């Protein structure tokens, strides 16, 4: 249970604010933020591919959260990180919406654990 709390707090305190910041500020973003999104996307893709591979080989089971990260989250982060300020606005809006959704979702999950 402790690992889940750390995962929820990481998403709530680091990932969601990063997504909201990038999505809200759009073109006024430092290149280091774009580099961090690119690296985060690559790490995200690698980690969730590893999880899918292990879970499938061990349990013959594929978790939908891993597939969602592989198909949607990681490619979006890599795309935005690669194209930087040339990224079309719609993708930055999507990142903003995803950040808001993450914040609300993980607040709910933490509230559920502690109540």
C-alpha cells in the first residue's frame, strides 16, 4: 500500500503540475522543460513496455493502464518534447487537460485511501 501512496503523490505533486504548466503556458516554455518531457516520455515508454512484457510472461495478463501509457501518454510526451515550440497547440491543450484530470484523479485516490 505504501508504494501506491508514493506513486499517487508523485503523479499529483510532480507529473500533474508539469503537464498543467506546459499546457497552460504553451509557447513560453524553457527548452529544459521540453527536454524533460522528452526524457520522461522515453522512460515512460520503456518502463511500461517492460511491465507489459513481464506481466504477460508471468500471468498472461495485460494491464490497461500500461497500454494507455504506451499508446497515448509516452508518444504525446515524446512528440511535444521533440518538436518543442513548434508543437501544434491542440497537443498542448491535450496535455493541460490530462494534467487536470491527473490531479483530480489522484486527489480522489488519496482521499479514498485515507477515508
